[in-house]
C-alpha cells in the first residue's frame, strides 16, 4: 500500500514537471517564431512572417502581440478578411494597448463596423483624453453612423485642444467630403499640409481626396510634389498604384524602384509582370514573374501568372502543362484551378473549363473569377438557364464588377427582354466606361429597341476608338441594316468577318443581306460553310434553318430545327418554327408519329415530348396534348414550354385555374423573362379575377415585345377589369395601331366601344 502511494506521488510529480517543461517549451517556441516573424517583416517578406506568427499562436493562442503583428501582416498583403478578426482578437487580449485598440478600430472602419470602431476609440480616450488618433477614429466612425453633429463636435473639440495636429485636419477633410462639402474638405486637407509640409500622409490624404472627386490630374500632381520627401517608398507605391488604376505605362519605373528596394515584394513583382503582359512584352513579364515561381511561398501565384503570359504569347500547351504540374504540387490551390479554367475557356475547351472552375469553387465557394468563368463556360454549352443563375450569383458577389452585368444583359437580350438588357448594359458602362464590350452590348440593346438616334450616338465613338473590333463592326452593320442602308451594312459585316472569320453574328448579317438582295445562292454558300465548321452550335443551326425556310428547302430546315431542339430543348423559337413548318406542309400526322417514336426512345428528354404536345394542339386535340404535357411534367417538373402550354390549355378548356397558375408560375421560374410565358401567367391571373397581378404580367410582355398586338389586347382587358378605363383605351388602341387586322382586333374594337359607352 505504501509502495503504491509512493508510486502515485512520484508519477504526479513527474507529470507536473513534464507539464511545466511543456509550457516552458511552448512559450519559448512561440517567442522564437514571433522573433522570426519580425525579422521577415523587416525584410518585407510578409508571407513568411504570417507563417511564423501563426506558428507562434499555435504554441500560445493568448500571445496578444503575435496576434497583433499577424493582423498587420495580413493587412500588408491585402487580406483584410483575415486581418480584421485578428486585430479584434489582439485588442481583446491587450485592452490597455492604445495602438492595438486604434489599429483594430481602423480595420473595423474598413469592414464597415462603425459602431465597434467608435467603441474602440472611446476606450482609448477614457485612458488618454488627448489621444489624437483616437479623436480621429471617433470622428470618422461617428460620421459614418450618420451622427454628423456629434462627429463634427468631436473633431472641433480635438482641433481646439491640438491645433497643430495635421491628422485632425485630415479627419475633418474626410468628414466634410462625406457630407458633400467639397470646398471645406479640400481646405481642411490643405491646412494639414500647411501644418506639416513634410508629412507624406497629409499629401497622400489630399491626393486620395482628389482621386475620389474625379480629379486625377490634381491627384497626380500632389503625389509628384510629395515624391522628393519620400524616403520610405510610400509615395513610390502610391504613384505606381495610381498609374496602374489608370492603365498607364508610367507605373513601370515606380514598380521597378519598389522592387530594387524590396526584391521580395510579391505584390509589386506581380503588378510589374502584369503591366509587361498587358504591353505584350512577354519576355520581360516572364522575367518579372520568375522569382515568384521559385519561392515556395508564392510559387502558385508565380505559376498562374507565368502560365497566363505563356498562353497570351501563343505557348498554350506549355501554359497548360505548367498549371498541371503546379496542381500536382498543390492540388488544393484555388488560384491554380481558376487560372486553368480561364485558359481552357479561352481555348474553347468549355467542358474542361467548367470542371476546373468547379474545382476552384469547391475549395473557395465565393471565388468571383471562378464563378464568372464557370458561367461563361456553361453559356457556351447552350445551358443559358444555369448560366443565368451563376451570373446572378457573381453579380451579387461583386456588385462593382461589370462582367456579370454584361453577361446578364446579353442573356436578357437573347430572351427578348430588351428593357432589362439596356438597364444592365448601362450599369456596366457606368462601372467601366472604357470597357468596349459593355458599350457594344448597350448599342445592341438600343438597336433591338429600334432606338436609332441613341444607338448611333453610342456607336460612333466605339468605331473611332476600336476600329479593329469585329463586335463593333457587327453592331455597325446591324444599325445600318435597321436604317435600310444595305451597302454600309455589307461593308461593316464584311470587315467584321475579316477581323474574326468565326463570327456567327457577322455571318448572319451577310446572310440576311444576301436574302434581302435576292442572292440566295450566296446566302446558302455562307451557311453551308459555317455548318461544316460549327455543326454543334445552336446559333448557326437556327440561322441555317431560317435560311433554308427562306430558300424553300423545308427538308433541311426541319433537320436543322430538330438538331437545335436536341442541343437546346428550351428554345421556344425552334419549337415555334418547326411547328409552323409542319403545319404549312400539312405533315402533322407524320410529325406526330416521328416525335412519338423519339419520346419513347428518349423519355428523359423534354424536347420530343414538348414537340409532340405542340403538334397535338395544332391538330386540335387538346386533351391528348394535355396528357402528353402532364406525363412530361411528372418526369421533368421544370420543363418550361410544357408547363406554359399546359397552363394555357387548362384556361382555354375551363380547367382548374389554381392548377393552371401553378404550371404558369413553374414556367416563369425557369424562363422569367420570356414574354410569352409572362403573357400566359397574366391570362391565368385575369381569369382568376386578379386584375392587378395580370396587369403587371402583361406589362412585362409588352415591354419585352412592344410590337405584339396580342399582348396589348390582353393588357387592355386587364386594365378594363381593374377599372382603369384610360389605360385600357391606350392599350387597346395600341393593339389596333400595330395590326388592325390581327386575330384579336375585333375583340379590341368591341371592348373599346363598350368602354366608350360606359364613359
């Protein structure tokens, strides 16, 4: 018993000694890592510093100074997402350290947490009532939380106490700028320079103000005036960033100067390489990027940049091999997957691009560039519905990016929703006025609206600025064709094809011109050549189908349309053209048998079953059509054309309107901007007595297709049911103005007479 007791005591003592030694060892390891991190910071190597600081915190999670330094290192690398929480944790661990509190407050300001930033400033002022930085932080924070009177009072009190402090004048300048007081803001920034003429931060603040006020020349002048005072490289970096933002080559010497003083500055090295790549000086770009790829910390950044430059220089296979090798080394690096997706997209390897983009998103779900490339790859595979949702995600993730808005504008334009396309294109132009694609899509949308003056005004500067852009020349051809200026249109389309022989849009323009000029042989020659090269492109197939219909070759037109439906089963245009073709040829029975066989062979494909239902409708067999649509919707609940047609059949047959509404809403979810589907939804609402909802649906249809008399008739009927006689008359009169002999013209006249009698 005594022996057991002695053993237990010895074991306890040994355990305590071991734990004490472990604690001592952990603290020592943390301190060593911390010191190594500081050494790396002094060398400007923030990536390695971050590794050391994280190692220190792994050994000692409560090491406040290490956490503070880690936050600063993250900030230096531009990773505010990690910097902010680390700064806040450091401030909680070091509540009496004013500098740490103020750093956390400043980062909270950047993150938009203005109340929290204000609280940090107040904590410092409680201990040090004359702390300049705390006053500045408090004033700025209060200004952002709409406490403008309190913010002004705080700053004025601080200026009275410390009249010789330039930082307070800078804060006053920021405050006045936020209030829209431009003259007062500029005066405050200039007073800061008068107080401290050699203080670089004061001149930086004035330059930043000029930039935010869209006065780049003044910003440049102010930074250049500060350059002789720059001993630490701050202004050099500012000027490099300034020129890069403007896309100016003057950034080069400033980036080179930064690298001469700090060769391991990865951000400056990447920026210099990017500048060379933009200038197509690929040898110099590769030289600039090379040290990044040689460093284990930055090798992924280097590999992506080098691969991009190699690809742009025409060394495509070399670029892909480089990325493949890098991914073997770092399979979980989202940068590498995203760049691979981007280059594969450029090579039109769309399925591979999609896979690479999805791999990047699996690692980093909110990675904007991967999401954007994914949408582009999917839209090229004719999956517009899926692409639409992805571009909406990308637009929400990066509201200030023009790319997703451009893609959405393009998709809306293809769907016939011209109004939304114009709005999105204008937003993209506002974000990036120098982006030619944004302005081209805006021109296309204006042409679709038949807004010739606005389209002409938007196109002229594009032709001058981008004389070698095929897209610009296609737009010029479309506008000339709208003006019935065929010679100008032909020259524009021909030039576009010279610049881009693969342009489907330019080819379509020339085909239309040849058909209008009775040159069928030339039109067919162009179409057949394009089909040989692009047999799987739905756009080419639709163009070919329309050309064959125009040249009376119904057999080939039918074949083209069947291919379109196979590739793009949501193409309402293809269904409509094919149905009209069968109807005009009196071949509905033959077509019915053909699509019945196809539906049996491919029960999961919605194209054949949808076409079968349409044919049964044309044969005036609504019950059989309903049965076909119902079977299809049981298998594929989101088949939009079937859902839309079934909803209308239920309305016409006096069926259950609640069920019809469900089908119409299903179709609307899948194709939210299709005017025919919103018209069907409106009809269901109207039949249910929901006139105001019907009006909204019909208005969407008339805005998307303002030349469709049926949509205006339906809108007039809905307005009449809602008791708005004036709007009802306007809509009905518009229907008759468009086509006085249309199918619904008699009903429009009858309703107008009835409204006039009740007036």
